C-alpha cells in the first residue's frame, strides 16, 4: 500500500494514535518472537548443567538470513537483534 492509499483510508490523526499505541503496547512479529524467546529462556534456565552459563535471550531469538542469501526464499531479511 502506498502512502497516498493509506492516507485516503486512514487520517493522519488516526495514524498518530496507532503510533502512540504501538509505543505503549508493541505488537507484531518482532514482539511475538521476543515473547517466545523469553519463555524459552525462562523454561530452559533451571535445566542447565551445573556451572553452565545462564541462557541469554538472544540465544532463543530467530536468526534471519539476508535476502542476498541464495538459499533464502522466504523474503524475510534482517537481524532482529540489531
């Protein structure tokens, strides 16, 4: 959708309200990935071997390959940890 198409359907005031809402209550794939990674980290922590380091959240976040990767046919790129 282009900006003009968006503005023909939604006012700039409503867009600003959505922006504020997203700032207060983030949503979308990145947030869901973060929540899932947090749960996985918390569940795995008590099951680690003695002396092993505590798991880190980034260990459970998906690693996305760049679009330039010839094996990446998903169309998804970027690193959620950047």
